[in-house]
C-alpha cells in the first residue's frame, strides 16, 4: 500500500467541507475503510487529497477529472517520451548502495546499446539494469583503512543524491585548476550537460563554488513540507529541532555532553569529542545515552545534524546552550527525542540559507531519498536533476540549449523571501515540464566558451589545460566575457549613479517556425533605462539599491522566454 495524491483541480467556489467530500469519494470505492485511507485533505489552493491505496485501488480512483500521482513525486500522467529509456545519467559522488529499493531495476530493459562503461564491482557489489555501471577511485591513488575499495557508499551522500539523479560540486581555484570544470568542459564537447551544486557556503554573495558557464549550477530551494523533531529534558522543558527521525524512544535516557566523554585512550580530548567526530567519544561513557554535540560551524549547539541513522535532532545555538546549562545543573540529566512531525511551510519556495548562489534553483531541502544503512550521521543537500527529462524530448539539443530552456522557463521567486534576489535563486525555481518546449533558446558551443576564456585573459597554455586540445587565443577567438550567449544579463558597477553596459545575444527558435516574438522589459526600477537594439541589450542609468533586477521576456502568445537582468552596485 502506498500514499497517493488525488488531484481534483481548482478548489470549488465558496465554502466547502474538503474532508467530507473526499471521504465520500473514497467510500464509493472502499466503503467503511474510507476514513482510515484518507491521510490529508487539501483545500486552500487546490482541491485534492492524499490517501493510502493499493495499486488496484489507485486505478479505481482515476477519473477524467482526477489526476492520481505517486506521493511527493512527479505526476504519473506527465508527458513522457520513449527516448527516456536511452538516457544515461552519471553521478560523481561518494558511491552508491545498490541494494536500496530506489535502485530496483524491475521493469527496466537492458542498458542502451551506446553504453560502453563497466561495473567495477567485486563480491560485495553488483550492477543491474538501473545501475548500469560504477567505478571507484581516489585521486591520490592511496586508500586508507577506512576506505571501501568498492563503488559501495559508506558516506550516504552519493546514495541519497543518486536516488534523485543529482550532482555534487567541490570548490574551484580556477577553471584550469578545477577538475569539475575541466570534466564538465569535456562533457559539454560530447553533448553532455553537467549539473553541479552551487555550494554550501551561502547566504553571502560570491559564495558559489561551481560557476563554469558550460555547466549548470543549482541552489537548494525549499518545498512546502518541513520536519521538526522535539527534544524533552528531564525537567519537562521541550525544544524543537530539525531532523528526519523515524524512531520512537518512548522513555527518557541519560544525557551527556560530548565534551565530557573524550576517548582519551585513542588520544582525544574534550576539544575534539565535543563535536562527536568518529572515534573521539569514549564508548563506555556514551553507550545507552543521548549525547549533546556541538557542530563545527559557528559553534552552534546541537544533538546531531542532517539525516540520521539513530534518534537525533539538530537544535539552535540558543537551545543547545540551554541544554548544556541543564546538564550542568543536575546530577542526573535525562532527555528523550520524539519522532519527527511533518508540517506545512507556507513561505516556500525560498532558498535555504546554506545554499550558494546559482544559475537556477531546484528543490533541495527535506528531500526523502535513499540512504545506505552503514553510512554515518551526516548533513545532506540534494540537487534535483531534470536535464535528462528535457534531453529525452530534445535529444539533439546542445548542453547550452538545455540549460537555457531550464533557466528561461523557471518560475520567478520572491525577493521578499531572499533579499539577494537573483543572486540567491538565479533564474528562479525549476519547471521541467515547461522546459521541454521553451520556444527560444540561448545556444552556445565549444568555440563560444573558448572566446569567453580568451576574453578572461587566459594564455594559450592555460586555455589548453581546460580544452585539452590545440585551441589558441588569437584575434579571432578573443571575445568579451559579457557577450557569451548566456541566458542572463549581469552587470556590476562601482557606483549607483552611473550604470552602463551592453550585451550581445542571439536566440534560436526551437518552437513553431511561424512564431513572432515581442520582447518586453519587465520590472526595471526608476532611473534605469534598458533598451533592446537588434538584440543588443543596453543598460544605463542609476539605481537606488545595491542590487536591482528586471527581466527581458520574449512572448509569442504561447511561450514566455524570461531572462533575468541584474545590476550589482558595489558601493
């Protein structure tokens, strides 16, 4: 039995009892079991409900006016294409746990004929028709005792992100010194779009760690679901933290501060054990107890942070201090951690504070996905990858075209929720269904990126470290950075009083050949003049804030191709 969303369209006008209507519908199919089947009714923004159904019951619930969807998933009636079965997604991460139900290959055919990879597995790892290949490596070539010399995941991040088809990024030094940027360049040359995490160093500006223009950097936006986990102390005080905890303790347990339980036999002091790093805690002192741990960033107090393989809750610094004070005030401190509760987040979507600043945003917070049972407790950020879906409808599109389609069809987000505006959420929140038919795209290929790198002042030697071929910087390839055919316009200025810049762009029609588009600038603040000159975008004037934004929208009556325009005044 699985939970399904039954979507019934817009909510009826006037007052109506959503739960009564939904139970009545279920009763017509299931009789007296209806009330037990209903999980939740939706009535504020649309009409629908969540119900626990078998596969057969789900089929019975389908009607011309109903849309039945797998819970928290993409609509099962969303437009699909047979090409999807030929799409291969590559994930560079900490490994994968092949036994997870998320990687069950039931119903999958053999790997595509173009697949030439291998499964570097041994007796403890096998591939199937869903995980069609896997390899492991360390860049140094040296493996430690703690390493599993296998593609098997012992960290958790790789399994979690692979089950949502995601990517992972690492801090770059420069394009020619950044293996992710170099690898993504070669992927681009072979028609593959690389999607990366923007990074976890937000919310400050210029915190992005993956910013090569030939890849797609993605920030983590929230969804309308959140999880909270309460902690109750022996003195009955209750604190609410964040985690996904599925355990029921049903009792209070002894409570100890990690800094008071160092594993001195292994050479650790309280300065290490307070963070609860592996091997730093004395097993004899913490077994059977709840441990208060600090987290390394900003010294904030918490039990534990992230996705958990044991009861845990991530608390604020203030609450962590209160709990520490409680421990020091009694000779027998105790606590209990409750099972997580799910609540609605009415402010969603917005960019989570830790996320760096991207090309685009996608749901990446509180995402339920696979997790290996041997992985340690760890923070998790998930980036949802939808470019494969776009590619399945448009298999001849370049990586730049797919990136453009995702960015220009993204749903605008609110600067009221993120004061950094486009520097927080990029082009907006991803809408992959719209992106399969964007109307126009800003396309680019290898030579465009070579011109971009030459425009940055790269020497021929530095250029070839990225391209891996005999490319040279010359008069013919020396472009300007701001004229890269990118689906956004960003201009920085040392002052608010004198803003000027020009951008050359080319759009390619991938829709109807008889379309006529009209370009409109939307949202330009007073004092800032934005002109379109045979598709040269000219920005000039003055601004009142350090960050101002507008949009250029191409509209043919069917498609609205939106490109963000951002001005950053540094003083």
